[in-house]
C-alpha cells in the first residue's frame, strides 16, 4: 500500500468506528420494518454497483445512488450500508483491498456527507416544500456527489502516480459530464416515486414538515 492508501485507510477506519459508536442498533433489532428497509436498500445498492464500466483498472464508472440511500436511511445507516456494500464488493474481487480506504473515503463517505449536508442546509434555511426537497435534496446532490467522487478519485490517481494525467482525464474525468445528469435524474426520480407512493420509507421526509408545514 502507498502512503496515500494507508492514510485513507486509517481515516476511513476511524470514521467508520465513530459512526458505529454513535449508531443506535436497538432500532434495527426491534423494528422489523426498518430491518427490511435497510436490508432492501443495501441489496439494491449492491446490485447497482455491480453494473460498471472501465478501461483501466481503478478508473471505474457506475451510478452510486448514495443521495437516495442517505435520504432514505439517514446519515449513519447510509454510511454503514454503503460501507458494507463496498466491503462485499472488495471481498468478491470487484475492488482492490489496497484501495479499500480510498474507495471508502472518496466513494462512500464524501458523497454521503455532502448529500446529508445539503439536506440539513435546505431543511433549516429554505421553505419546507416537497418540490424543494425533491429538487434540492434529491436531484441536485445526485449531480454534485457523482462529480465530487470522480474528481477526487481523479486527483488521487494522479497524486499517487497510478496513471498520467492525460490518461485520467481522457478515460475518466471527462466522463463526469456524461454522468452528472443521469445520476441526478436517477436520484431525483427515485425520491419522487418514494415521496409519492412510499413516504413512510424515507427517514428524512415527514408530512408534518413538508405537507402540513409545521
């Protein structure tokens, strides 16, 4: 492992342990419905992440849907769920063990943190309206998170000397413009369907705030 990979592994490990320490696991033990939500969306993320394309090792492009996962499960459970998916994909050979810390830090924790941060800001600073929630918490963060993930990974591959910058830009960074709108639409559409048909599944959406305006 390189110095950057080791540093990322240490940071991601302590981040994960902090999340575990501050997560109430009693809820998932006693609440059968919440169990189904967590396991169901974890499975969906796992299946989604299996569909990927790449020309060079590590320069992998796929939908992440972490904005949807964050809004549905909340910050802590989204972190745990996505971390579990990443660990399984690494164990079965879809990802490299040496890249586990980097993938966790830049591909999981950063998108979830940004998604939840945008939700918190809009919840406290903007009118609580369903359209505000769907567009600014679902559609917009979807575009931001995929862009940040790919940009940060591009920077890592260059700084760690994995590939030349021209190779990274031509085969990975330039693909950001092709991924931003589909990722945004995927998250926005998913949240729209959930808000309309299954709002009770969404941890961050409550009728009393967005419908009743209380």
